[in-house]
């Protein structure tokens, strides 16, 4: 069956990994690449140091306009060094910025990290499509769409939003997505080692049922684990979650592994899974 997947498109999501480059009279900055972003109502760290994201949304349904939202934006990165990240929300039709934050991103020796950007007090004065843009060292790396009472702009292709290693994901009573136990790495005292976890993926809108699976591979591209095939049901204007569980995955050694996501047999995206000793 032919499918339409809105992957990294301007309509929903435009993402490109970039190499941060300084001006000609300065040395090049360390490499960094964008892995994903989510607009939410809350981002918290639990007692184990894992991350929970509450109220992930791609559409705002307001009883009346203007409406002010206290948004938080989760961004996920891989790389090294210290960088400046700017997240803006702007009206697509006019380019007017309605909210934003500038933050310092420091990897601090970690290969994968995340940041919480506080966009509290963002006011949407009119219905329509708004763009959430992330810039790394003044270079735009991602553009997500946020729909404010704008059902007529939605399409029938499922839009990939975010995929992370985590404990679980679910939809709440408002239809927003929630993630708990997101981690940046797994560490073990010795190898080989085994661990159980999930790869949780969030989608927005679309129509129909889709076959979903994830493959974990090592640095040589050899498959370490393959999830079962699950059914992802998409609905126009609604969030969907695919929770691919991996039970007792064996990691023969520390290193950089890769999670690769497939929808109806097509590769959607891949990102690093860090395994290290302690």
C-alpha cells in the first residue's frame, strides 16, 4: 500500500542535522546535530534522573482568541561542546514572533543531551498555522508546525514528531501525548549486558493503520535486536503513539548503537543509542 508520511517537511516538521560553523576568523565549532523536538505543557526530571514530558501537542484548541499558553519545548541533540540554541514561535502567514527563548546548550562530555526551553506566556492572537523553529548557533535546524484552531490545514499523512528511548508513552484524556523515563544513555558495570526498554515514537494527524517497527544495530550495522511489528492507528488532527518494547536486549560491549524506525517498511529516521560502562 502506498503511504504518505510527512517526514521533516515544512508543513509539519523540517529537520536537518547540521555542522555548526563559526565565522571565517574563528575556529570551527564542535559538531552538533538536532535529534528531535516536542512542544509540551511540562518537562520534569524524576528521582532516577530520567525525563518525563507532559502534554505534548501539535494543535491548540482555544475556546476564544487571543489565548496565552505556558509552553515548554523539549529539544534533543547529539554532539560535543557548547552552543547557543534559539527557539521561536512565529505566525506562519506574517512571520511575527509571538514567543521565544535563547539558551546555552552544553554537552558536558555527554554524547546525547536535551534542553528544556521555557516559552511561558506565548500568546496566539489569531487562528492559523504557527511555526516553532529551533536554531543552533544561529542556523535554523528544525521547523515544526503548531495548529491553532486550524483544522483546514491538516493533511491525511501521518507526521513524525519525536522518537526517544524511554520507559513508556501514552495519550491522556485530552488526547495529548506523554512520555516517561526518557534516557540519554544506558550504563553497565560489565559486558555483555542486558536491558529492557522501549523506543517510543509520537505521530500527529494522518488517517489509517500503519505497520511500525524498530531495529537496534551496533556500530558495524549488525542487528542487535528487532522489535515486533505493531499497528499504529492515525487520525486527522490527533496524536498517536507507537511503543516498541525491547525485552532483555543483549549489548556485547559499550559503544554507539543506532535505533532505526520503520513505518510500513520505509525507514523514517535513525538516531544514536549510547551504551557505556561504569
